C-alpha cells in the first residue's frame, strides 16, 4: 500500500459561552484533521493540536512531499523521517503536532486495512470501558461553576477538573463553591495552565490545598522541570504536568527529576500513539501515573481510548463534558458514557468518520 495524498480539514465550532483559563479566552474552538489517502482506497483520519494555521502549512509544504509514495504501515519509519527532518529547525511545537496527526492517521489506515480496532494493533484491549474525569470547568462566576460541577457529578463522574489561576482571592471563592456543590468524596483537579511563577505557585498551592485537590496541574512553566520538583517537595497536593511537552525526550527530564505524580502526554501533541505509549511506559518505570491529556475533536478521544484500553496502567481519561467538541458526530459507534466511564470503540481503525455533513456544519 502507498500513500497518495495528505490533506488537512479545519473546522470551527462557535461556543455558546466563553471558555476561560488563566491565560486564554476562547469564543470558538478549532479542530485540525489530517487525512492520509492511499492507493488501496483507504483514508486514515488523524488530528493535530498546536497552532492550527501552522500545522496546516507544515502538512501541505513539508509533510506531504515527504510522505507520498511511502507505505503507511511503516509507521515508525515514517515518524522518524518526519520528526528528524524538522528537529533541526524546531524540536517541538507545531511540527511535532503535525507528525502526531499523521502518525494517528496511519494507525487508522492499518486498523481499517486489517479489519481490527487500533487497540488490537496495540496489543489488544484489556478493558472495554475507561474511567474518566469531567473536563472542563472553565473559570466563571462561582455559582455557575458550582452548578455545572454538580451537573457533572449527577451524570456519574467521580472527578471534576477546573481551570483557575487568573484571580487569586476570587479563585478561592470558586474552589469553595465547587467543593461545597460536589461534596467531599469527589476528586477535584485544579488546572493552572502554567501561569504562576514558582513562588506564586507555592503560595496559591498552599491556600488551594484547603479544598483537598486531587491534583495540581501545570502550576508553572512546562519546561521548568526543577521547579515542578521544588513545588512537589513543598506541597501536600500531587502535581500533574506534561500536556505541553513533546516526545519522550521532553518527558525524560520531568520523570528524572521527579517533578510530577501524574504525567499527561497529549496524543495529538506529544508525537502520536506510539510516543504516548513510550512516555506512559517510562512513567510506569518511574512510579508516575500516566493520565493522557485530551482536549480534541473525536479523533483525539478515540486514539486515547484505544491506547488506554491496551495499557491498563494508564488512568483517568480526560473527557470533555463541556458539550463543545464534536465527539458524538465523529464516532462511528454511538458515544457511550455510563457511571463516569467511556466505552472503547470496537469497529476497525479508530472508529471515527469525518462526514460531509460534519464538514459542512463546521467549516
Ligand atoms: Mg491542562
């Protein structure tokens, strides 16, 4: 089988309410899907994170000329070719996001060609349902956040994640309202989205620990590995980090300096399915729990589900409960969520489709 073309499709979904984290306000969500066509008539669907315009340009000008004519089953060799050809001008960022999307599409092609779900290609699903946490509760009025969090718990989720960090005192009001609404037994993850410096992260982390957080996510700059270790020694709350790190090379220093308790590779950003597996295995050897980050359209969700099904040591799928992704429309089998768990797709490939209706609706 040979690759005949590589295309990107970018979709936009307007949000009914602003999504705010500590360093960003969104009125719309963008999705970049990567389609890898083959001479067998099979098209693989991938998805990439990062700067959407840059990823599309990289795919068109840099990736496509290198991929056409190659065998899509040769996933590791394709990955190395694309990664090493960009590493001398950029070792992370959008080039690695582009490689991630292509790699995921090639797994989809292989699964479709062999008639098996991607989890089978990864060693077989060891579980059919994955325990998830509700994400995301963006910062807003405390009462609105509390009501929304309560709704997630009523749906069956036992963990809820919130984004704060922009307003120190008011953030404590938010945490208090959320904790009161969800009760003491539900896990509450706090995501700072990298905005604090070390000292602020320590001070705010101590204040926020009064609300018994399950983890404290990305409190400081992603590559300040030693800073994570410094905080981890001083705070009672477990540290989660990694959604902004790239490839095993980016995660090794974090694991080596014991900077986190939970490591969060993003399958659309860190290099794709195989890199997420390698990172998760390295985490296991370091005594760190791998809990993949997922803020995506349907492809990122499906790819993460297949990997987590094949790797039972990974924990807690990040599941978008904001209703602003396009999960339901893209999954071939109906999305099944029950008691805070999400069902792993069972059809060949990833189990996603990008129909003309979806494209027309969100283009
Ligand atoms: Mg995060």
